[in-house]
C-alpha cells in the first residue's frame, strides 16, 4: 500500500486549487514557485492523474482535481478543529515553525520544558514561512519576515546574517581567497542563486565562479548538505550558532551580509496572554538577546555589510 501524501502537500494542493495560480499560491505559502510545482507534480504522480490543466493565463482544475478539493478542505478542516479542541483540553501551547529555524528553536524549547515541566509545547514544522491564525490552530509561530497583519503582535528575535560555511576539512586553505571557490561545490538555498550571487558581488566578484553547484528549496536543506560535507553553503550565522561553536562547521570568510530580513515570534493580538504563552515569549526574547550578544562577540573582526533598506 502506497504511503499517504503528507499534510503539507495536501494543503499545498488546496491553496493552489483555491487560487488557480502557482505564483500566487507560492507567495501565500512563502515558498518558491518551483517548490509548489514540484509538490503538485508529486501528488499527481502519486494519484496517477492530472489535477490541473496548465494554461497560459493560469490553471484550471481537472475533473479529478475538482472532485478532490471539497473533501480535502472538509477533512483538513476537521483535523484542525480536532487538534484545536485537544490542545484546549490539555493546555498545550501550539507553535508553528519553519524547518530552517528549528536549529535555533528546538534546543531552546527542550531547555524550557526541562525547567518548566508544567508547560506542554506542541511544535509543528513546515516548509512555509507564514501562518494564518484564522485557519490554522496555532497559539504562536516563529516566522521569517515581518507580518503585515496589524492584528498580529510581532517580537523580533534575530536578523539573517549570511556567509559561506562548510565542514573544516573542506577548507584547509591558509587564507580566505574567494578565487579558491572555483574548485568547490556551491550549495544554493534557492534555485535563482540569489544569496550566493549577492555575497559574491559584495566580495568583489561580478559573476559566480565556474564551479559545481547543487540547488535546494530551503536554506535548511543547503545547510544540512554542508554539514554532511557535500559542499559550501550560504549559511545563517544565528541558525548555525551551535554548529559553529562545536566546530562542526567553519565560516572561512570574514565577509558577512545582513540581508535585511529577520525572524519574529508572532501571535494573535490579545489583551491578556495565557501564562504559558507569556513564559514562552519572555523565554525566547531572553534567548534571542543572548544569542545576538554572542554573535556580536564571535563576529570579532568580521566585515558585516547591511543590505537593509
């Protein structure tokens, strides 16, 4: 029996079916258009039928796709309602987090729960960077990028600071010469290579070196590949804090780019926060402050170039 498609893939189908446009769906889910297209293509292969008719002006549901939409909307709605009811009964704090931020968040949640066993935190990860509190039953979320909804309370955690990273064995050169990248495999967290291209341009290279490359859909996947020794990834210093301190990874170049994007803890606006959410919020604020302070000390003589507008 074939395994069932993941809930993330089914949710992607619903978002695409409601908008009939890959670009609009990708923007809503904070994913690349390519990632959304691949999820839909994988679901179609799994089901053995086309769900959409690709047209120049957008998409149209096939007969099979139209028949699938309403039952899935109802089923996922029931799942969300059931989980929400269970969480209310147990006093569970429901938190959503993008996969990339798990490197920073998970160790801190485990420490919080060890010190406060009375708090039950249900952590859900997703490739998407956004959350819709009206349709998703979460109490809080860690997101990448400031929310535009004015009814959302946002607490800044840390900025994205990018620099190349790799395992120490992969960079044994005595200096940080960018030209040495020519024989290395570059791990790109996006298909358009924008992070690497931005860093290389800032480093004085007008074009990317003629080198091998691998492309990923998320920063987390690229950083994981770097940890496995497959190449040099563009990494976020805050997310890789523990890996750099433990010397599992090294950052061979002094040049770092502050992209202008940040991570936030968000929750619906409310007059009185629950005790568990209040503790969780204060805990993350303190952890983020200490993390920023350690990063500032560790950067030392590094050159940090801000791209914030």
